[in-house]
């Protein structure tokens, strides 16, 4: 998978969320090894609801609100 932020390599990781109230502690997400971007089902869902990116500073990175 290619990172939507920097086009770097993304790897699948198993992460944990100790504050999750659904009873699931572990979840799978994609992590970019170049820029650190993390994508999981919740992040992707939120971005689909509000897909308009904005430019952040002069670093030319896409930041989603």
C-alpha cells in the first residue's frame, strides 16, 4: 500500500487502544514508514465524511480536518 500523504511504503501493524469502549483492545492499521501516517478504519471513515484536505504550512503536506 502507498501512503496518501507522502507516497511512501505503508506496512500493516497491530495496535492497541486501551481507552476503547467496545471491548476490543487490539486493531489493525496501516503505518507509513517514511512519514508516520497511520490509517485505520475509523480514520478512513472520518475522512470519507469530510474528505476536503487543506494545505498545512509550507511543508506541502495534506492535513484532514
